[in-house]
């Protein structure tokens, strides 16, 4: 597994949008994103921070069911 980069939440949101996710809503400092798949709806919550910690980014990718390799390709 490649090492996840330290990026801002805006960069993470842009990469997820390239993967087909769209912003559904924002509550305070959290953006909710969803994607329609043949198996159903996949969603994730991205906190708006200057820099996301690696563990937080890893959790976002697990929620979104996106591999780190796939995510890094779309940065």
C-alpha cells in the first residue's frame, strides 16, 4: 500500500469528485459526498481542515470504498 500524502481537505474533495463523487451537503465544517454505483450508494464525510491527518484520510477512503492507489492517481 502506498504511503498516503498529507493534503488539504479541498484537494481530497477534488480528487473524490474526479472519482465520481458529488457534494450533497455541508454541515458546519463537514462535507458529505455520495456516489451512485451499481451496488447502491456509497458516501463519505470529509472534514474541512488545512491538512488532513493520514489516519483521517485513510478513514475517508474506507468510507468511500476507494483504494489508496486509485485516490493518488486522481490527485
